[in-house]
C-alpha cells in the first residue's frame, strides 16, 4: 500500500519543476550522435535525487537506466529519447532553438515536443514516486539514437534484456507525443523500390528510338500516391509515400532506368506480400495501354525468399498494462481514455514489444517536431505527469 493516497500524490506534481527540467534539457544541443553531454547532465540530475543510476552502451553515447524501489516484484519502465534531429533551416525559426522560451502555455525549443519535455516529466516522476512507497519498481530508460533507428540506444537495452544481462521490465511506457491519448499500436514498415526500364537514346532521337524511364516512373509515382482504404481501430490507416526518385546519367541521353523508393507503413494484419500484390495491381493498371511498360519491385529478402519488413506491432488493451491505463486516465484527468490512431511514426516501443513486453505510449500535445518553432503545451506535460502517477498507483494496487 502507498503511504500517499492518489490524490495526495497528484497534488505533489510540480508544473514549474517540469518546466525547469525541460528547459535544462532543451538548452543542451544533442543532435543524434552528439548525446554525451546531455546524458551525463541527466545522470547527474537523477543522482542528485538519490536515485541509483547506471550507464549502458558506448562511452560517447551512454544510455541511462535508473530504478527506484528495485526490490519490488514488478518493474514499470518509462522510455524516452534525448537525441534530436538537426536544425534544418535556422532562419525558419522565429526563436532560438537551443534557448527554450515559455510563452503562456507553450514551451518552444528543439526537442520540446520530440521529446525532451516528456523526459522531463519522467524525471520528475522519479522524484515523486520515492515518497509514494509503491509496491512496484519504477525506472527510466533514457536513450540516444532514437531518431536514427535505436541501434545505439534502446536496441542495446533490449538485447541485454533478452540475454538476461538486464532486468526485464513487466511494463514499458513510451513518452512520445500522443496528444494525451493511449497508443497501443504502431504501424509496421516496409521499404521497397520500383525500377522502371526504358531504352537509352540521343535526345535528338528521343521520340524515335528512345523510351524514357523517368516518364515511366512518373506514371508509376502517380499510380502509387493514393489513399489506402483500410482501417484498424487501434492504429488507423496505412500510409504509402514515394520519397526518392533516381534516374538519368547525362543531360543529352534518354534515361534507360529510373528507380523510385517507396516507404509503406502497414496496419495490423497486413503483410509485405499483400503490399506487393497491391502495388503490382496498381502498376499493372497504370500501364495497361502502354506496350513499353516494364518494371520490377526490388526489396531485401531473407534466406527463405520472404520479403524483409517490420509488421505492425501492438499490445492488447486487455493486457494488465492496458487495463491499468484505462483506469489511470479517468482517475488522473476525469475523462475517458481515447486511443491514439492518428498519423504517427514508429517509436522504440516496437523493440520492447518484439520481445513480448507489454508496451503502451502516452505523451503530451505539441507541434513542429523536426521543424521550426517546435513547441509543447505545458499544461499537457502536467496532465501526462498525472496519468503517469495514477498508472504507477494503479499497477501497484493491481493483483
């Protein structure tokens, strides 16, 4: 049993403290690959709170694990990344990206939305739970390299968990922005190319002996850039976008080949084989009256000849963590929980789910992630903190 009631614990959430920590984190430039300073700073914050903290991973890109009440039977981990994307166009910002500014309810700065402010909430949570005497171990995994695939971040932790070198969490919460909605699923990923074939010729003879592969690819792009009319209640619609086109060698030669690269995001139940069948149908339809229509799909395959892709991943809302979330949200916010089925990319949650750990997402509302004038709504940081506290309280009392 907690020595603090839920109401008393919620009352100890300090909005100003969350803002203070978030500002400190935002003010340290930590573009992926340059996270050493912020990791050492954050470890110092946690140790100043009296929390045992350890580094994993490489010396230049350390990973933080910190756990309170480590002797408890079950472990709840909050995962957040402290790396950010670069400032693509500094003059597009109307504020200094590394100088966080609070304007009414909005905190501006690179990483404010994605996702240093959420990490600040997690760090503040670690302060709060020390006084709650929960029958639950609570910790954080604060990682680098999320923006570039997690090879030097969460993947290292998950590999250690699989090998038994690190304690296996019973539950994981990913603090990425979710607009205060419960995210139980993430779309899968399948990247592939379509190579279109033409016939090289001199520009002067382009209408006589040339077949322009770029023109063929243009037709293919239009065939693939469309809404996909499927829907899953936990995850929303699939997404498909042609993001790269490459073709041509010199300015006076009709291109013989042109390749487009497609990023396809899958919903629950979809497979790469189904995607290939759909793409094939779209392209065959696009070229049905073109006698020079030649193309092939190119993508990695495994040793058995199957397409390599990441399926959509999810944790059931009827799992222990799911049921706890469904109780924590109304307890903290006096509103019924909504599922997050909006347009969103993948998170490190997929790595924990791959090894069978119940993993949900819950985070604040913000805008401008990866772009100029990024910000987060401060009141939603406080609300996220309330849900985290209520979740810890609920899991401590469940069972």
